């Protein structure tokens, strides 16, 4: 039933051909191999069944089976490379992005503190209250400025690290000049 639903023509052919070759044998192989590799194995079995029909046909079918198996192995290698290099890199970037989002929220809180002290300074009427509010505002502004500078430096550093890890070394000089 899945061979009718499956949009992959290689899987459909493999499934139908497997049914043809294994008819009456009650063979059920696990579908852990890629469709191309499985098709190559089935074609290999078909060569042994159809070998008497002609020497060239059997040889051509055998070559095709080997190529299909190599294609399946290459597909698995590609999946492994994508998993190891790209997905792992994206997970690291996501983690760094989450850290930057936390730091940005902390900066927003510091900005709110500055706004609070500005409002307190405006509403102050006595000299001691004005002096206290001014001191608090200056401290909050200083903390905000330090936080912004640190945040910008960390962002630049993480971008440079990402470019270095992603093997985009040709982008590195243009980024450092900016």
C-alpha cells in the first residue's frame, strides 16, 4: 500500500520489483537502507535469477545494481555530513542566539531603569532628592552604556566565530574592516 502513496519513484519501483522477485518466498527485509541501495540489492538478486536469459543483459543489470548500491551509500554519506556539519552548526548558532536574546532583555531592563530614574529626577523637588536621583540616573546610564558596548562586542565576536566555523574565510576580511 505504501508503494502507491510514496511519491519517491525509486521507492515505488523498488517495492514493486521486490514483490515481483520475492513472490512466494515470504521475505520481509527491514527498510533501513536507502531506496537506491535496496534497489541495487534487488537488481543484484534479479541478475542471479535472470542470468540464463542472456550474457549481456545480466552483465548490464549487474553493473546497474552496483551503481545503485554506490548511489545509496553516497546518499547516506551526504545525510551524515549534513547532520554532522550543518545541523550541528545550526544548533550552536541557535544556542548563541538564545544567549544574545537573554542579554538583550537585560539591556532592555537597564534602559527601563534609566527611564525610571529620569522620571524620578523630573518629579524631584528637594535638592537632596534631585541629587539622589541624579546619582542613580548616572549610575544606571553608565551601566546601560557598558552593557550596550559589551553586547555589541559579543555580537561581533560571535559573528566572527560563526564565519570562521562555517568555512567562509573569504567573508572574514570584509567583516573585520567594517
